[in-house]
């Protein structure tokens, strides 16, 4: 009788350990996905900021002060 209960306890523990390992694996993949998403977002933001800087530099190279002021208003948004 005692052996049956100890066998049940062992089965219960192994099920719990298996479930915890499964949750750990899922968590690792979610963290990996989140980190990659953050890196991708940062790269896209850097590209967009670089394009904005180039556009602003081109705009400020124009000869007319009126067009430079118009560029500053547009890029300030």
C-alpha cells in the first residue's frame, strides 16, 4: 500500500517538473521573440531618423530663407 502512494507522488512530481520545463521553454522563446522585436524596432527607428536628418539637411541647403523656414516648420512636426 505504501508503494502505491509513493508511486503516485513520484508520478505527480514528474508531471509537475515536465509542466514547469514546458513553461520554461515557452518563456525562453517569448523573451527571444520580444528581444528581436525590440532590435528590429530600434533599427527601423534609426533608419527613419537618418532619412529625416538627410531630408532636413537637403532642405536647409536651399538658397531662399523662406524655403528654409518652411522646411523647419515641416520638420518640427
